[in-house]
């Protein structure tokens, strides 16, 4: 079972990152020294993906421009002996195909994924949500692909989250624990309240799904009152006898769709990079040694 196609839904307005996202897509925010989208595409390529289908919207032209060759810039840099600067990016651009599909109305993640149906055909395919950056030894999507091939099943990534956070995620109910990190899913609930959450295992933005998901999206879209949720479509697919597994993904995950998550991802990456780590460690040490109480003015007796 070959899995070489992946969908990247990147049509969101990025309201949690306004005013920045008024003019620049959030996927172009730099994490250390390259835009978030580059980490996502690199993860895909390192997981064996060669065809990416990016679901975009009107204000996302920068994504297509970034992942396209630019002969004039290449020549300019070459003449100045600086061609190495774009080497890594150009390698990605040569290694994979990028197709862009516009989602003209924000009708939800399920709807965004359905826009790629004609390009996927009858195969299992990957989904990478670009807000979620996952850093670790093995690429996040690759972890799921290996299991999907072995088990001939759809696989979604999960991680434990604090109970206070369940209402920000899709949450799974476990039907059966297969290995310490692999579960058969019994039920999925999108953004439940704390009391309705069947567990604290939250869906993280990586999936390998059967093409049957497209029929399920059609089936649920009639009854969807607001957005068409991917989580609901996966539940429907499971009810139509597709086996769905959940894998506790290994690695550190950052939600770069929020300023705090993005900042943490930057600090994490800086601490991994020998060019930046010493200066950042020194800065953090200096901050740690500041006695904030020294700045508090004590009342006079
Ligand atoms: C989406 C999914 C949700 C998942 C989350 C992971 O929600 O609908 O099930 O847990 O991504 O980041 P969003 O964050 O787009 O609201």
C-alpha cells in the first residue's frame, strides 16, 4: 500500500494571529529561520509524500509563490556566490509536486479535505494540519504511514492533553488498546466539554485516511448545521466499517496557530540549533536570575 499523496488544509483566516494575518498567511510565519509551511512540507517529503494538495483561499498567494522556483532570484544569488541560501528550499521544490485548490467559503475542515477528492482517487492519503508542528526523531506523518500500511487501516495521531484543554480538540474514546501507543478507536467527539469528553486523548493534526472519507463527508454534510467537521466524517466512516486506529505520536508538538505556541516553537528550535542555542541559553539564564521582587516597591513603615 503506497501512500504518496497528502492534503494540507491552509485556507483558514488565522484570526488568532491578527493583525499579522491581515496581509500574510499564518503558514508563512517564520519558526527560527524558515516559514512554518516548510517544516510541514519537509515532514511530508521525509515521510514519502511526493504530491501535495494545498487547500488555500484568496489571501494565500504567498504559499504558492514560496513553493515555486524563482529563476531570477537564483541567478542573482549565483552571481554573488550566495546560491547556497536557497539550496534547501529548491531541493524541496524539485522533489515534490504542489497543487493548489481554492476553498472559496470557510465551511470547515471536512469540507476543505473534500476539495482534494478528485486528486486522491482510491488511495489512502495523508493530511497535515499546518498549525501543528511536530519535532522528533521520526517524522510525525511517517509514524502513521507505517502503521496504516501494516494494519491496512486509517490512523489518526493523538496525544494526551490536560482535561481543561479537551474542548479545543477532537477527543477519542478507546475501543481496545493494541500496544502501549496504539488504540482502536471506539468513538470520536469534536471539541467536547470536560464532562462529555470520553478521554483526554486529543487528535493532533496528522491523519492517514482511506479515500472512503470522501463518501462520509458527503453523507454527513446534509445534516451539518454549521461547519463540516472532519472528526464527524471519520466517525461516520467508522460506522460504515472502516477500521480507525489512533497512535500516540512520538515527538514534541507545538500549535503555531497561537502566538504562545509559535513563540514556544521558536525557543524550542533555537535551543536545538548550535548557532543559536548558546545565546538563547544565556538569555534564559539571565532572565531566570532576575529577582522580580527587587523591582517591587515596598510600602514605607
Ligand atoms: C482541528 C480538528 C480537531 C483537532 C485539531 C488539532 O481543530 O478539528 O479535531 O484536534 O485540529 O490541532 P482546529 O484546531 O482546526 O479547530
